[in-house]
C-alpha cells in the first residue's frame, strides 16, 4: 500500500516528473500597451475633473468663504475682548459693592451704638 503512494509521489514530484511551463495569456507588449492606455485614460479623467468650469465657481466660492471666515474670526476676537472687559468691570463692581455693604453695616452698628449711648 505504501509503494503505490510512493510511486505516485515520485512520478509527480521526482526527477522524472513532467516539465511544466507557465505562460501568460497575452504577450508582454500587449499588457504594457494596455497599462499605458489605462494611465492615459486616468490622466484624461483627472484633467477633465480638475479643469471643468465648475472648478472656477468652486474656487471663487472658496475664496468668499475664506474671507467670511476671517471676518467672523475677527468679530469673535473682538467679542471675547469685550467680554473680558465686562467681566473685569463686573468683578470690580462686585468688590466695590461688597466694600460698600461692609461699610454700611459698620455705620449701622455705630449708629445703634450711639443711639444706645444717648438713651442712657
């Protein structure tokens, strides 16, 4: 049983095995011509897509949007600065109000003290 298997393997893979050559279906020059044609068609499609009339409209719109974006950024920066000034002013007012309230409380306490002294 082992001998027939060994014989098959020797006939298939051994020195006496049949020589096999692998050949392509098309000659190399046809394949290279086909590759060149594909590259040319790709370049033609890219040229058509990039140099269409719509690209001018798109470029013009891009410039408009870029200019608008710059304007909005300037407005944002100005608004942020204005907000910072308002916050600083608000903080100063809050400090002043607290100081005034403390002074008012102190004056009321003094007033109550003097009223108590005059009643005696």
